[in-house]
C-alpha cells in the first residue's frame, strides 16, 4: 500500500482521525468543525483534509488502523491524539505511542512517521499558545494572569493546563468556567495557527498536512 503523492498527482483524499467528540452526534459535529476551521486558517482551504471525530483515543487508533488497511494509493490518512503525558521533542510519535504503558500501540504496517501526530500534552495546551483568543472568547471576568506566562506549552502537564483554564475562567459570567466539549471546539476554531505552530508537535502536524496536499513532493 502506497500513501503519499503518486505519479505527480494530487491526493484525492486526506483524512485525519482525531481523538475527541465523545459519543454524541452533536459533539462530534462540533469537533469536526473546530478542527476543520483550524486547518482552513492554517492555509489548507481548497484542499481540506476530512476530519473524522472518533471519540476516545483508543477508538481513534482503531478507526485509523482500519482506514490504513482500506486506503487507496491516492489517499493519506493520519492519526491525531492527545499525548496525555510529557513527550521529549526528539521522540517520534510512534515511539511514544508504542512505549507509553497505557497505550502500547504498534505502528501499522505501511505507515511512516507522517501518519501519527500528537497534541502535547492535550488539545487545551494549544489554547495556552493563543491566550488573546481565549480572553476574547470568555470576555468579562476572565483572569489572564491565571494562565502560565510561558511559550513552551507542550511542557506543561495536562492537569496544570486544565487547572489554569478553569482558574482563568471561573468568574466569567457569560460563558462560565471552561468545560471540555462546551467550549473546546468553538475555541479551537478561533485559534491563530501561527501561534499554535510555535509548539513543535503542532507545527509538525500543519507542515505534514500542507506537504501532503502538494502532490508531487508529498
């Protein structure tokens, strides 16, 4: 099975299998829309990947493996999940996912490093990379100084990321404190991809998708 550019032709289909969206149809639709808008803002408009919201990380991996087996020569599919834990910048996603005790995922045959991507350590870290958008979204009562004043957001452990967002938003009268699902995908759609891409693993995702849409050099 070949995946990538073939014969100098553009790919006919790119699919990103994403952790997120829970079990409900409405939330999965919101998840798809949020990621699609972010990808559009990242310069992929007109050659957009299809986002598949899978729910749990295990379900995302299972759906991705099935898609790999079924993919045609002009299709590219990739996996996007939270890392949940710290990841060294020089560690490939497949090495991380295979050695993380809670996962132990074996890299599917026929795939490369381009096929696996991580949100380090969770999707909400991307919000900390663009605090202006978060402040604008929540409005009155938002406490900007409750967010960590640092740019290396991938090094912030997940519980601290979530605690920071909840602390910054607990007094927001209009939208209330941050809650995953209620706010996450609407916020995702508003982010500045250039700010998100300052995080190495996020930047790697955008670069891969741009390259794969270019056909001959993908």
